[in-house]
């Protein structure tokens, strides 16, 4: 049975230990990093199953770690819980609602932590799979625009057909009148 790895990146040993103690017993091991550089290196080397990232870190900020992780699909698809004692610092850099990661404000209780982890796992599945998928999505959006343009053109053509049908009906009526006139004269 494989062991899942949870990486806790926080400069506070108290927070790292608190997170470790709050996690339910299970088939995983907790990796710890005390600064952003150590944390980023562990992300790259260990490919954890979950990242708990403090936003304010020495050597390399949590914001910088987050940006580096977002550059690579294999890393950004890892569920991420961003932690901070001041949510406003996070919101300055990243707009809410947080689409691909979960946020938890320190200090937090076990229930909040477990909810944040569950939320992060659900959000991580929302990441576009590859650049090809993003291109396909873009193409699909283009197709939708093309479809909308075609639908508008069809409506316009139908109006033209209706107008032409009215003109044809009028011409038929006039032709019948001419034929009736000619028969009466003839």
C-alpha cells in the first residue's frame, strides 16, 4: 500500500506540529519545511499528495512558491491549502473566490483544517488537464462563437426568404390578374 505524502511548509514549528497532530491517522507521512526554498525543493523532489503552504515565509515567500508551482502542470495539480494569519495579504495577490486551492486562516481548528483539505482536493481536480485541453476549450469557445454567428446568419436568411416569398406571392397574384384581364379581352 502506497504512502501519501503531505507537505507542510511553515516557518513556525508550532504550526507544523499542530497540523501534523490534527491530521487523522492514516496511510500518509508528513513532510515539513521551515522556509519557502526548502518547501519548493521538497515539492519538486517528493511530489506530495497535498501541500499546506504558509503565505509568509523566509527565503522564498509562500506567494513566490505558489507562483512557481503554477508554472508546471504536474505541480499545480497537487491539492493546495494556503495558510495565513492575515487573509487580506492573500487577497491582495489572489482574487477570491479561490478557484484552484483552499484557504485557511490561522489559527484554525481540526474541523476547519479537514474541511480545507477536502476542499483543496476537490478544487485541484478542476485544473485544466493540459495545454491541449486549454486549446480545445479555446477552440470550443471559438466554435460557440462561430455557432452563434451561424445562428444569426440563419435568422437573417429566413427573414430574407420570408420577404422573397411575400414578393413571389404578390407577383403570382398580379400574374393571375393579368391572365384574367387577358381572358376577358380575348
